[in-house]
């Protein structure tokens, strides 16, 4: 079931009513309702893969319980590694089997040895990368004794499968989300209205901005060989906004939906394109994944401690693994490597924690220096996104090469697209202004003009939304 | 909870209100503003007398220079060719036109369009604002499983056809932007010469009958309109002979103008350029002036 579907528009109010009016007297019933509705939500896409979630839930629940009773350090380690191997084993098989097989075959054939092995026709279960990391965080935290393991299987199942964030995050930490399933939820009007606003803003980002950009991005990336430099630059910029609005739109709807049920999820995006350096960008982009890698990979590796070589190694490991997490393609690995290269000078000059506050806080406009810093960081990000979007590294390189051919003849080319042409640029500009004006909040619906802003957003959803060519959320494929 | 429910309901009411309002404004604009496509033009045309109406696809829109035809024939003609249109769309145009105008002759271009009985997406999208028109409604409703939704859910028809009748087209109608194809003149000349290297051919087999064409013939007969069928040329890279022969077997009166045009007279393989169109218009006049 997708957030931008009629099915979800019917599903959500039904679950909301059952949750607050039928099961509200009993915490266990509420949690059970969440589990059942989450399984329906996921099974709507493909019920067969529910067994994976259930299996993962049972394994990690049992390991958690055993860890709490186990004093022997070796046995505790064995339990931890069992959880890691089972979870990453599923992820590795479904997501990376064909990638490794193809690359082994290519590598061997390069040295003259032909290997006959058939790739498998594997369907990637939606959200596997997200819930795998979420359950892993539970086992690791219990192992480290930072979290008391739960004895309540229903609450644990609800934590693993919580439908608002099941298929595309935010990747929740057990330390934040699990205790919320053990506490009685009291309906909070303001929180629920705030949730509604987030859902509205998320839908606007997805249906109006991301899907409008997608039409152009698909056309431009499919025909990059015949496009001039200006169009290719616009194609990359459109993708930059498409991926941001697609993914942050999903996160907004997830966080907003959770608020309707009395839950608080962690913030996943914090206006990343207003970052003054790459380090700040990564503190603001896909925050739940960045912090996951920071806490469970980067810091255990030594983080920014140790000698320069170790620091460089750790930065490359975390960015390359992060790239590889997104998908089994060299394009993601190059994207990660490129970000590591961007990050390295900042780390080595110890400037990685320079811009911790919000840019131009309390002011209408940034300083010239801040503007230039944001533009430079944005430019670097746009360049990296080309690798993320392209079908292969070679295509990305050719795409960039064509940009630098400096062919600006024929203005903006849009091939056969008949939807908005210059209008999309105006729309993006208005979106940037709206984001800028609300950069110290979660959404733009605040202040005395909020009712007007809500009306205009709904009007834009109705008249500017893309409904003829509905696209899935990009991060479903990860 | 009461505050939240009231707030949610007010958002819902606002959304429904905006959906109705948008639908109303879009429909009013497409109905009352200056036409930007040929369907809108037909709907606005009332009590006119046309000696000849040319209908078909872009191979009519790009080939028949009505100004030239009018000057050499001394007749009042109109070119209603639409890019991407099929016989089904031509039938709808004809039904709408004869509903409030007088027509003496219809010139219908046929070629491989004989193989299709479905309406084109372009023509259907352009018809969506006018679902209250009984002729349009009866003509297109059988092609849509979701016709009830298109007809009754406000703004749904505009949302699912947004590339053609969405905000962009709505905005252009309001500011009265000149369309790429002038619906009044009808003729859309093409300039240049882009002949592809690869060869192709018209379909090998011909369908037994085309119920849409039969309907066009029937309507013309009932309304005492003379119907002339003709076929336009393709460039040398497309093999046409076999198919055209089969077409002539079915319609012995078909005026075959598919040959005798040099490749330099083409914009692309299926469309003549401006120079070719003028020659073709002259030839069509000469072939039909005594009929």
C-alpha cells in the first residue's frame, strides 16, 4: 500500500477510528491492532514477504530475551552474531546475490576463466533494508546493555512492523520507539493536527514537486546523448529536487501518520540543501541512516579518533557502505565514494563540526558568504546525484562529459513532454522560498497566514499534482 | 479529539470545495475562452455552411492548405486534421460538426488508420471538459471502464489527463496564448526535410471491415453529405503498394495520391513539408474538381 494511493486514504481513517475508539482502553489491543494493520499494509504489496518480517521479528525477539539471561560473554557474542548473520543474510541474498554473482563472472572472465552461473530472478522485498537495520539496532543495543530487552512479543512485533515507517523509514532506534509501545497513548490534539500538516506537506512534496520533476528527469536521462549542456544541468537539478521531495515527502507522511497514533519518530530530513558544507549536509540528509552508520559502524571503527590513515579509512568505509546500502550497483558505490572525497578535506582540516546551527537563524536572508557556501555544497551534491540516478557509471560519466561540452545552443530541450516547461522552474523556486521561510520548523503551516498556506497547498495538490503518471516512492527500491 | 475531528473535517470540506471550484473554473474556461484546439473550435462553430470539410490525422493537418484550396476552388473549406487522430476521432468531429452546421462534402484521408477503431488519447483528452455534451458523452463512454468516475468525480477528468488539459493548457487558455496549431485555419505546414535511413512498410494484412468507417459512411448518407475517400503519399522508405492495393479493392472510389512525390517534398516519411503540401493540395483539387 502506498501513501499516495486511494487504498491508504481509506485504510488510515479506519485504523485511526479502531485505534482511538475501539482498542483505546487496552494497550495490548492497541499494539495488536498496529501489528495486524501493519501486516495488512505490507501484505497489500506482496503477502509472501510477510514471512520474512515475521521470521526476523521472532529471531530478534528470542535473541533479545536470551541476551538478557546470558552472562557468558562468548555466548552473548554468538547470539549477537547470529542476529547479524540472519538479518544481513536475508538482505544480502535478496539485494546483493545477483550483483556479486555478475561481478564474479566478469572478474573471472577478465582473467580468461569462463564461469557458467545463472542469476536468479529475485524480487527485492520492499523495505527490507529499513526493517533489517531497525531490528539490528535492537539486538546491538541489547547486547551493549544500552536497552532492556522487551518480554512483550506483541510490542516488539509492533516496533519492527510499525506501518508508517515500515517500508522506507525513518529507521527507528529501539531506544526511541520501543518504549513508546509500552506506554499508554493519550490523544493529543495539537500533536495530531501537526501530524495532519506533515502529511499534507509530504503529499505536496511527492505529488506536486517530485512527480513533476520525475517526468523531466526520466526524459532527460533517457536521452542524455542528444541533450545540450543547459538541459543536462537542469536534468540533474530536477533529480536533486525529485529525490529530496520524494524521500523527505515520504518521511513527512510517515512521521505525520505516527503522530496521529500518538508516536514520535525521529526527524529524517532537516533542509539539507541549505547546508554550508558536506558535513552539514550529511547531518541533515536521511538522518536516521546517517546516525545509524555513525553509531553502529563509524564509531566502533574508531570514528575520527586515531591517526590520519585510520580517519581516512573510516570515512571511506562509512560512505561506501552507505552507498552500497542503497542498491546493488556500482553507481551507488561511486556516489558514496564521491561523498567521501567531498567530506575528507573538511575532516582533515577539522572543520566537520563547524556549521551545527541553522543557517541565517532569525534572519530573512543569508550573508553573501553563506549563500556562496550553500551554492557550492548544492553544486557538489547535484554532481553526485548524477551517479545515483544514472543506470551505469559509464552513463553518468558520459552525462557529465556532455554537460562540460558547453553546448548551450537551442535553449532548454524537453523532447515530447507537454507538461510544464518553464513553469516547473517557477514551481521549484517557490518551493525553495517556502522551505527557506520555514527552515527552523518541520513544515510551513505556521503563523497567521497558515490557513492561506494550507488552502494554497491543497489547491496546488489538486491542480498541479501529477495523477496521470503516478510513480512509486524512489526509496521503495532500496 | 473533538478539536482534531473538527479540524480534519474542515480540511476535508476545504479540499472538496477546491476540487469542485477547480473543476467549475477549468470547464468554464475551456467552454468560453478562445479555442486552442480543433475540438473546441468545432463546438463553437454554429450555423456555418462548409462546402468541404477535410478530416483525418496530421496527414490532413499538414497536407491540406485550405487557403490555397479555397482560392483555386472558390469554395469554403475547413481542415480538421488532428495530430494522432484516428477514424474514431474523425467520427466524433463529424457528429459534432453536423449537429449545428451545414456540410456539403467530407474529404476523409485513409491509410493504415483503417486498422484502428479506438479513439486516440489526444482527442479523448481534448473532449474531457465537455462530458456534459450528449454527443461526446455517448461517443466516448464505451471506451472507459471508469467513465462514471470521469463524469461524476469533480476534477478527476482533468487530473488524469493533466499533460493535455491540466494547469498548463488551462493557463494558456486564460492568457489567450496562440496555440501551435491554429484551429481556425487548420493547416499546419511543416518545414524542413528529415527522411530516415531505415525502411518500413504499411501493414501486410488489412482488416475485414472497420465499423467506425462504416458509421462515417452511414452518417454522411443520412445527412446527404458527399463523402470522398483519398490517401496521401509516404516517402520512398515506406513500402505502401500492397496495402494501398488492398484498400482500393475495398473502396474502389478511393482517390490514390500515394505516389509521385519526391523525397525532398517530405518533412518526414509520413508528412509532406510546406512545399509538398501545396503541390498535394493542387493535385487533390485537380483529381476531385469534376466529381
